[in-house]
């Protein structure tokens, strides 16, 4: 648009850029119109000029550039000037209509999808797609991307499961080298503890910890962290129980790396005469039953309907299939009264915990006649880790579970527990545990899936004394958003979950809590290339 004033100031002309179109011409006579009037006229036209330009552009874009009547222009300009233009809303409504239509239609088989958005735009230009075809292609691309993301996530979870279930090369090397050292080095075979300290093993004035594991490095971290954090390490006695294949290496480690003034005893399950498969038939069934072994060691993704499974649910199912859940070492804590007939109270620890504070006060806790002092996991700041009720562990569609249990009952944590063995011996906890294990086997594991905690939740029902949450912080093995400051303040931190600190899949920002207690200067650790990660 151009505004032209004649040199004589007697005429004004408005013209367009695409050919001379005289929209308005004003001729003035000097005798009848003053310069002030003319100035005001020019000012008004200058104000209207941008709107006329926008109007012309819109008319051209809308395909009605041949509309030259003022009536046509008024019909289009009026609503815009008055703020009542609904063309944008109509466009959005039409777009929604197309999307809804495409969303209910089947995507044609064999449709060739672009590999990128740029390619889609290029094909739109070349093939002159209409809006419906574009929406259909876009939907197909998004669904393909969603499928690929889900498949990638499930593959990642499966690989993580295998990584968590395997033994790292460095730990395997450590066990082999220490076993060899046990056979060739008399110092590695020395008695633990020394003969003069044997009476301490049943002395109830000491603080007795029990650790059941086949992981030598993890056991060393638990013991070292407890001793270094204790105000009275000379009062600590550790009872370490391991399997037959690991016994020699475990014994050699603590014989060559004493943690005095604390006392360490290492025993193998084969050294307990009564702890046989004949006396524990349910465990024999768990380990030898073909269906059970296939469940824990078979193809964990075959037959799974991943389309109806969320990644989080799938991860929980994989964790429930960890082979450790059919290990005797994992069930061993249910036999503590028989394993230590002369002890009154013990603290049981998992091998994936780190002790950061003196635990002596745990022996002063009055369990008020209860058997198990444990942290409840149904209340706390972390709504993911500390939100566990019975419904999270049991299948309440099973009639036996629905009849005997309350889905809203608060769960509690294994891994750091204070056990009153005197009170325990007056109960039928072990028998209850065996009964429910057998019932679950009979039902082909349809009552629960996850390891040893569910039968323990039933067996210890009514025998739990809640202890303060600061004693036991959970979730460092599966919660990447763990509050580091809270972890620093906790007495015991627990790497329960797949991401153990000795694995590559461990969380980098949480690993230092554990690695600070690894002796990287030790020859066996160094020669097995167990380097600080």
C-alpha cells in the first residue's frame, strides 16, 4: 500500500503494490478545505492504512482477492476490528474433528512411515497430503515411537535384572583367590575367633550381629562400617553364616583382615548338623521343584504380555524372580532361635547395608514382649519407598489371603531387625512360616511372588514392635532420588533393590556411602581389579 499526496496538496491517492488500484481519491480545493483539515484527514488515513494492508493480505490468503466491494470488505473487516473473529476457533475445531476421526480409524497395514519429522514435512510438500492424511501419518509415527520406547525400556530392565543376578568378575576372582589362600596359607585357616574368645560367642552382655551372605566384599563392608561407627567396638560380635562353596574364602578374608577389638565368627551352613534338607523339606521343595526353578531361572520374558504391563510392574516382577529368593541363606533368618540357642537378642543385617551410627542403643530397646523390632514401611517422607502395605505383596484375589490378611495392614522392612530370641522361642513363628510357604507352593506361587518377606509378614504378624525410621533407611538400591542428606543422618542405609553399590548399575551418587569402607589397598582387592567405581 502507498499513500500519495500531489505536489499541489489538492489530491490524495491510495494504491496497492500489485498494480494500480484506486481505492480512494480525494480532490481538494484550496479555497474550501483548510490545511488543518487536510492534516487531520492525512492523520486518520495513516492510522487506517495498516488495517487496510492486513485486510488485503487476509483477503488474498483466503482466496477472495477478487472481492472489491466495500460490502465484502466490511463483512470481513468488521468482526476483526470488533474482536469477534472466530476463524481461528473454527480452524482449531476442524483440527480436533480430524484428530478424533483419525484416532478411531485403523491405521492401514503396510503403511510406509517417514523416518523423521523433516522427512514427513518433505513428503507432505511432494505428495500434497490433506489434513487427514497428515494426521494419520503423524499418529502412526507416534505409535511406532511409543512401541520402540517401551521395547527399549523392557530390554533395559531385563539387562538390569541379569546384571543384578550375576556375580561381577572382580567378586568372583576375590572368592577364588581367597579360597586358594585358605588351602595354602595356615594364617588364613586360623581359628575364628581364637580359642580363648569362644565363650564370648554366647555371652549376652555383648552385642551380637548376624549376617548371612555369600558375598565376601559386601560382608567386609558391613563389618567394617559397624566397627568404625561403634562407640564400643570391643563389645561387638559378628556371626557370619555363608554357604559351603564360599566358606573357605570368607574365613580366609576375616582371618587375614581382623577387625579387632571386635570379634568375628564365620560358619558354613554345612557345619550345622540339624540344618539339612531332610529337616527343612519346604526349602528342598523350593530349590528342587521344576516349576519353581523354571520360574526363577527360566526365560523371564517369554509369555509375558508386555502390552498390558507397565515398566514399573515388569521391574517388580523381575526383582521377584531373583534366584536369591530360593537360596537357603535368604531363608536362614527364620531359624535364628535354633542357630543361636544361647543368645537372648541379636540384630540381623542384610549384606547390602552400611552402618553409619553406633547401634548399641538397639539392645536397650524394650520390644514390650514382641519378637521383631522393625521399621514400618507404610509411612514416611518418601511416598514410593515408604508406602508399602500388605496389598503391595499379596494377591488378595486368592481366597486364603483374602480370608486371613488385611490389605491395608502396614508392612515392615527386613534387612535390619532386632530379634528377641527369648520371646521368639515361645511362639510358633517358624511353623507358620513353613505352612504358608507350602500353601504358596501348592498354589503355584499365586499367593505372592516376592521372596521371603511375604511369608515373614504373615509369620511375624502380631509380633512386630515398630522402631524409629532413623534406624533404617531403605530404597538405595532402586530409588535414584534418595535424599542424600537423609541418608547421611540414618543409622543404617539399605541398598535393597537391584542397584547394589558393588555393581556397575549402582547409583553413582549413592555408591560413596558404601565404597568408603572398601579396603582398596588390600592385595586381593587390588589384584582382582576391584577398583573404586
